[in-house]
C-alpha cells in the first residue's frame, strides 16, 4: 500500500496517486501509470520491464534523490535514443545470500559501533529498504550408512560454521535478566529499557532487559540503596554479576538467560 507523499517533489504528479478499497473494506493507495499517460502518452508504449521501473521512480519521487525530471526522462524513453541518463531506481527490498550478506552485516556492525563511540543512536544506522538474509547451507556428508548419520553431519555443520551463525544471530541482541531482593524496603523502582517497562516493582523478583543492540545502563533503587549496572549486547553485566548494596541488606544479581 502506497503512503501519501509529504514532500514537494511529488506535487507535479499528485494526480497519479489513486485510492481503492479492498474486499475487506480497507483503503489503499497506488501510483497509476495510466494516469501518468495523460501527461506522457509514450508510457503506454513502454516495455513492461520499464513500466515496473517507472512506477518505482514515480513512487519514490522526492525532489532530491529522484526528481520530476527523472520521471519525465524515463516516461519519454525511446528505443533508439542515445543512453546518456542514469535511472535512479529504488528497489522494494534486497535479498542477500549468507556469503554476500555476512560482509554487509559486518559493515552495519562497524558503523553502529562507531555511532555508539561518538555518542549517537546506533538504531539510526538502518538500510533504506527492507533487507532479507537467506542462510542456505548444504550439509557435507562425513557420516553415512548409520541411523544417526544426519544428526552427526548436522553437528559438524554447526561446529564448522559456528562463528558465522553466531555473528548472524548477534544483531538480534541478547537479553539479560536482573534478579533482586530487599529485606527492609517497601518497594523498588527501576529505570532503563526494561522489557516490562520502568516504574515501581515489588521488593523481589526478576526482569528481562529485552534484546540489546548496544550497551545499556539500568538503575534499580530499593529503599535508600541505589545501584546501576551496565549490560553489553552479549549479556555481560558490569561492574559485577552480583552486587550487594552498602546502604541496606539488599542484593542484585543478574546474568544472561
């Protein structure tokens, strides 16, 4: 479903944005090439492949990366004309195979790490279009002729590619669990990106930090005792997995689930 453009670059082609209703009653929008044909009659004679590209150029016309001139150039395409202009094509999504996808993940990780060191939000480092990574390995045959051959071969597969698999799973983050107890406080309060939210908690229990893509600091207060812990993306807690409050007999323990 197309979104209504909020930029000025699309204003010249606003009549091409049409709406319709689905059978379930939902409203949707699309960019109409027949409507564009009223301004550029040549569109009706374009090959289907170029119409698909033209629809993308029209849909992504923002006046910056893609301008109205780009739309007009492609709409007026002629089969025998000189090829002097580039087409600013924006894909709907990117599909990566793991052999080419791992270097891309490494680049994203490096950029996010640099963003954290510079004090910026690492979540701003995101692809401009959806990206799917397909991991498809053929299992090598080291064991055969046994009932458990497939199991043995799969174990070897994961052993040989453990580092690669761990790296590909790492961007999803690792949660850490904080467990606390207090004998002389009536309630505890917490701050930080806890999966269940910050606020007032009971004097004992446990909470998950939720998946992390960058190190985060959490603070737990029980009575007059206050303790902050830092959790890294791999679930490591500092300054220590076990913390004893000096102000009261309250302890905080934490660890990866």
